[in-house]
C-alpha cells in the first residue's frame, strides 16, 4: 500500500472505480454517510455495483440517489426497509436490484474478518432462519452456529471528521459507526473529511483509522442533510 493521496476534489477521489465493483459505504442512516463521495460516484458513472452498507438509502440523497440513478446491481445490508426507503422499495419490488440481508453484528464482523485476515467465523445469529440456509453449521459447546465468510470491498467510501496529511482519521461521535471496519476491509479506502490538518496535529490517542488503511483523502464542506417524509 502506497502513500495516502490528499486530493483536491471528490471527482478525483472516486476516479478509477470500475463497473462491477463492490463498494463498502459507511453510515448509519444519515450519520456518517459519505454524501459528497457518493455524489461524485454518480457523476463518475460506474455501474453494476454491489453496495455493502447498514441500510439501503434514505429519501432521495446518498445511497438512495445512487440507487435511483440505476447504478446498483445488488445491496448487502442489515436494514433494507424503513419509512423513507421508497427508492429501494420500488427497485426491489420491480426486480431491478438484488438484496442480501445480513444481521448487523454479522455484517460488522464479516468486514472485520476481512480486514484481519480471518477466513471465517461461526455465529449463532440467524440459526434456524432462512438466513442460515446453505451455510455450514456446527454445534459448539452445546449451541448451534453457522459459518459466516468475510466481506471484502474493492473500495470503501467513508466519512470522517478530520484527517492529517498522512491519512490518519478521526471521527465525530456516532458518525464513526462502520467507517473504521470498512477501511480495513477494502482494497482502496477513500475518505471525505471536513478538515485536513498537518501531520502531527492530531492527538495520536484519538486516531481511530491509521493511515495505512487509507488511500485517498478529500476535504469537503460540512453540510447538513435532512430527508423529507416518505412518498
């Protein structure tokens, strides 16, 4: 892995993302969603994408906008439906997007396993449900578990609060969510931040994602997104 690039625009940051890529997208609902990078990805034009995220988009912004643009082939997530997931709902019901539901804990751990070089793990979550169908099962200590495999991404798009010029990342409160684990599980990690500071300006104890996991950084203007009621 080479030195982290600090880029001037989000369009430069997402350059090179190819059709058919698997992209890990940070965010818990709107918190920590890398909106600017997603908007740039829409402009960039890559399609046939597999998106791994906590949910399947809110309103018409962020992931929902990417879905609406017809760029997504498959969504892997924990919560595909909520009151404002009307874009995904319409696409899924009409057969224009595939869905793989992964319980939230398993989703996080499968990405963590990818980042840690772990070949798989046994989890009790989903045992006895359709989510366990076709998976290897074992009884360990008198309890049944199913084998879960790592989730790796070609790219991770994450939103952090600050970065230094080496690419070390600091997050803000709940916006942290899946960003740190996704950064370790992708071949190329791209982070949008609200401030880039000189190397040495960040408290090392506050750094959550070390620069070794970050390939590209771009500074964006802080914006507040709201979602209107469901259509």
